[in-house]
C-alpha cells in the first residue's frame, strides 16, 4: 500500500467533523443535551484551526532543508 504524507490539517478537520457528528447524534438520540451555540460555533472554530495548521505546516515544509540523497555507489 502506498504511504501518504502526514497532513495535520486534515486530521484536525476530520476530528472536528467527527466530534460535531457525535455531538449532534447524541443530542438527536436524547442521550446528551447539546449546548446549541457551542456545537454551532465549533465548526468555524475547527475549520479556522485547521486552516492555521495547514498554513504553518506548509511554511515548515517550504523552509525545511532539502533532503539530498548520497550519490549511488558504482561498482568497478
């Protein structure tokens, strides 16, 4: 299986969506009384945090020293 680069912004966005879905689902089942405004404001806050994380991660990748491979060994 091909490995993918780690992208923390996608992780944060996914966790935000999972948390919101769980919160609204538990509220719909009557198992938890969700504070309406908090769940409503959690989406923009999570997306904002994800965007900031993506910007910082891209800056770090851009300014990281380029990886140089050693020259291949040749046999005589």
